[in-house]
């Protein structure tokens, strides 16, 4: 499973959205030293960008695209989120991961389509996210799940345990920290593959990613509010 979730083949504008009270449209651009999604190396030195729409009703939608070397990845997503008590929340939504060809004359596609149902629940500093997906697999489809348990204290780094299921395999842990510098969001993340040496696992692979069982990535991004 070579993938994620950044530049894109579609453009949203404030004129294309209905006038909803409390609605917000934001854009984001950024760069990462190594694009690693769900523990799987995608591309080094990758630029990305996206657009997000959210309303006070809980409805959200967005598009996000990234440079993956052999063309672009673009992700489309939408869903609904709400509150549970004073410190809890939930989300339910859809995400599709799609890829463009690198060269129309000599087509090279980085990966095939993934589509998934996303479920999430959180209480305080704890969050559990679960994806149920289907991979087109260039004619050999596969089903998969991906679950993440995250602990995000108000101060200090976040910690997460991540695992694939169904037709995919692999487990890894991630520790990350984010902070702001001159209106820029800066992040650093450390990942450790819990299945190092397992040929059936999908995660960090030194043969093609340059990583063994660990990786460290750095990123910088900027978010803009549109339509004000």
C-alpha cells in the first residue's frame, strides 16, 4: 500500500459554496522532508496543499494534494462531526485517494485508488480513529482497515499506536511535536516499525525508502482563512 493524504486537479472557490452561517473556508500549503503516510514512505521532499470547508452544523469537506514523484496524489473527503459532552467528539466521513499519471505519453501511475469510510471518537486527550477501506489494486482489489489510538496532551508531544488489518498488515508507533514560528506551523515526527523484518508488513522498507525500522520527518506549513 503506497499512499496517503496534497496540490490538486480541482479548485474550490467561495463562489462555489452556499452561504451558510458560521461556515469557514481555509487553504493550506506546506512541505515535508519525507512524505510518510500511515507508516509507508511515499516521496522525499514533498510539497502539498489543500482546501477545507467547515460549518457550525458539523459538516466538513475538503481536497488535498501532494507531489509523489510519479504524478500527483489528490484526496477528496467529506463528513460530519459533533460533540459528546464537554470534552468528547465524534466524526463519520468518507475519504478517497486518487493519483494522476506522470506522463500522458508514457503513463506512470504512482498507485491505484483507495476509498474508505472514516470513523472517529475522542474524549479529552484520547482519540480513536478507524478506517474501513477498499483498494483497487490495479485489477487485484483488497480490503483493509487502519486504526489509530492517539494521546495528545495539551502540552508536549503526541503519541500514537497505528495498525493495519484485514488484507493489509503492519503496526507502528509515532511520537510527534508541533509548534509555531513566525505564523508558520512546524512539526517533527518519529516513527518506529513494530514489524521490522516481516516480509508481509507494509511499513518502512530500507530497500526502496532509505529507511530501516525508524524514520524522522520534518514539516512546515501555513494555513489561510479565505473569504473574509
